[in-house]
C-alpha cells in the first residue's frame, strides 16, 4: 500500500502530493517524529497541512499519517489548576518527562492524566434512560470546582452497566449505554474527546441579564460587561493590559477562569504563571489556581500553535459551561493570534487584505467572539462563557485592522490610553473612547441587587466626565482662568472623579476590589459635593476661596480610608460637605 509522504516544506506549511487519504481539518501526524498537524486545504493534486510544532529538521519523503478525526483535545478531571501549551499538552508533565525547559518536537502527552485515580460519586443506575449533556457523576476536581461528568452530546439510550468503584481513572469504563432504536452500544468514560474548532452543542441561547462583577470601578460602574458577554481591551505597550486581566481574573465572580497567553513575551508569561501560582482566591481563601486553567503559548513557540491556542482555551471554557459554570476567558492577546493568521496566510500565498492580514480576518474574529454567550445547556442548566480579549495595536493605533474588526463584534470596549498610563493613572481606561452596550440590559439587575439609584448616578458621573472633556479642549486654546466658576467647577469635579473614583490601586487592601454598594456611595458623595458647590457659587462666592479646605483631600483618600464592609464613614464626609455652605468667606 502506497504511503503518503512530504513533498514540500514551507515553515509550518507541509504539502502532500496526489492523495485522497485525508479530509479537511483532520488531525495528522507528520514526519518520523509524528509532529501534530491539521489539514487546511485539499485539491485534486495536493493536500496542505499546517503543523503545530517546529518543523526544523523535517525532510521531504518523511511519512504523513492521518488520525481519522478532527483536531481534538481530551476534556476531563485534572484540567483545572494545570498549565497547557497551545495544542493542549500539559507543560508540567512534559517538563517532568524530559527534564528540560523546552518542549521537544513530537512530545505526545495526554491533555489529562489517564492513570490518576479520582474519588467519584455516580449519579445514574442500571436501566435509567440518559441523554446527551446529562450529568452522570461528580468528581471533586479542586477545592473550588466539582467536575460534573457529562454524557457526550451525540449519545442517548438506556444504561446497561455502571462502574461500581469509589475511585476511577480515565481508563476505566464509567458506563455502557445502549440505544433502544438502533441497538448500538456506547462505552462512556469520565472524559470526552472534543474538536477545538467546532462549538459545543447547547439547548438554546438566553438573553443577557446579569453583570460579571469585577470589583474594578471603571468597569462595573461606567463600562460593565455581562456574564456571557464580550469585551475588547486594546492598548499599546505599557498600558496595563496584562495587569488589568490579572485583576479581572482574580476578582471577577466567574466560577472558572481560562487565561490564554497567546504569543506573549516569555518573561511576561512566566510572571503570570508565577503570580497565579501564589495568588489566593479572595472568595474561597484557596489558591487562585484552584479555579484557573492556563494556556501558555509564548512568542517563541510555533506560530501555528499560537493560532490553535485560542480555540483550545475556548473549547475548555465551553466544556465547563456545559456543566453549569460561569466561565471567563482572558485572551492576551488576540493581535498575536491575528499575526499568526497573517504569517500562515502569507506562506499559503493567499491574496493579502489590509496591512497584509488575510481577507478572512474579520470572519475568524467573529467566529471566536460568537462562542461567548449565556446558554441553557443540554442538561437544562444555565452556564456562560464571557470573553475578554486584549488587543495590542502597534503604536496604540486603534484604526488598525485587528482593533477595528474586533470592535465590530464586541459590546464592551475598554480603550487603554498610553497617556493615562504614563501619568500613572491605572486602570488606564480612557472614559471618552470606551463604551459598553450592556448597561440597559443590566438595569433591572442593578435596580434589584444594588439600588435603583445606581444607574441614574452612573449616568450623571458620565455626563460630568463628558462635559469636562469638552471644557478641557476649550482651555487648551484660551486657558482655564477666563472660564466662569460654574465651568471651573465642572473641571474640578472631573479631576476629583478621575483621581478618587476611576483610579484604583491593585495593591491596596481596600482598593484592589470594591463592592458595588461602596462604588455607589463613592459616586453619590462626589455628586453631592457637586450639588453643594453649585449652591455655593450661586451665593456669589468664589470657588477659589474653598479649594484649600481639607474635604477635598479626604474625598481623594476615601477609597483607602473607608473599608469595604463598613460605609458609616460616608455620613461624616457628607456632613463635612454640608459645612462648606456655612463657611464665612472673607471679602
């Protein structure tokens, strides 16, 4: 029988001549070392394969072997708390096996341990009718996550036999299911094999109604994101994208975090891995890794694997969503993913579009963000995948193709400003360029769970910031001294809002995370100060007469001085604001 062999090699792109042995998106093994690859194009004369590992040393005439299945990863207990490369190989396991800091080519390692024994609680019995997506067992995966073992979506029938032990490995048969119509028998294990480029099946999508609470004031109050929503976070070098994603991962009320380091610098990924290993989950007081899965694909790793890392992460997120969890995906950064698409497209000699990116860039970006959503699972539970994608536009140019195409498909846009970052204003979210389309959808939740005054208060704060922006443009031309006091007051309030509310210290105990009710109190204090100062000006007093009053310094520091569990200090601040109206001004 004729074997298929390599005809040509062009970086990660392999050509096989005159074969009909493969199908599109099939996982294949390339060369003597059996490098992992995927079929991306087939015509009458040749088959094109992209290889997810380094092709250094690969030669023509080496064998190419098909697997007969789509490019897939194993999903089961042991994913949480682990670190994987772009194609789902556990880095810790590879490091232990090879005693090396680098991944050798052809390292075939299961995504999950097949031999590790897990205590299990079986939820089904013989003779019971089961269906796809049904939860059939529980495994305590970490202190924070119970792994709910699911039946694959395409299997249904009657349970013929069930595993009887108290512990199980991934090699043990969990159950045997027989379809009564076809008499076909299915063997179930405690794990699944899932194609990464095909969305997992759901029962239906649900309307978004609940915010993802992050504890970051600029997000929760001004530009919120919903559970099941999408957000883009564009910013140039040094604007704090990675730090902001760390804050969101640490403090958001998602049940599980999937952090994808896509093409980032090796030292940044090392720092992220070390930080996540030592951080404590504020909700459970357990290690943060107990509810985190890390995908590490650094810039020196094969470019094709960088493209795959995004799909690996989102597939894992969908798997836990189907268990009924709310999962947040942090992708850092989708620009590196787009650059991988551009490089592979160039190797394929495809017609380039804007800035050399392939013409299908927008469709690939949309396919990724469309996998977010709040859904009813096949088991009729509610789960969600929220995607927060960082974008790294060169030179902080938001008009470049990746940022613009991403902006089309997300509903929250957090623009990170290099000028704010250089001024040490963090998070460096530009309130004039950013927006969120979720505020109206989440109004009922805020009214019910926080206060009916929350949304009106937010809108007043945003209005003040917008007015300040217009006035600052005017002062660039004519200076601030010629403005009337009521306009000077708007500029003063904008400064106070920025420094006391929008700025947040990730390393301060009271400021790293701020509950929504404290956020509301802080905004109300600022608006009350604005109202009092308007009355002060109407009494024909000069605003400059009271600018040295200690109340202003106290308002700047109240985010530190008032704890997150006791808001009584706000009453004292309000009383001191009232005192401004009775100050006797010397004429």
